C-alpha cells in the first residue's frame, strides 16, 4: 500500500518526489506506472472528444 499526500496544484514530479521520501523504490516505480497509465487514458479521452 502506498500512502501519499496530494496538494491540488502538484505536478507528477512533485508527487513522485514526496512518494520517494515515504516509500521504497518498488512502490514508487508502481506509482509512477499508474500515473503514466492515467495520463495515457486522459490523452485518449481528449483525443476521442476531438474526433466527435
């Protein structure tokens, strides 16, 4: 389980920096992958809306 504290205006880089202070490398790697996947889904949704 990964615990992190988010602020509304944090960048992904800031989120990762804070996560690295709290967690081991394997959890941070998984968290980075999840952030990347979320961004890819967001881009796909935006692209689909532009095609409408």
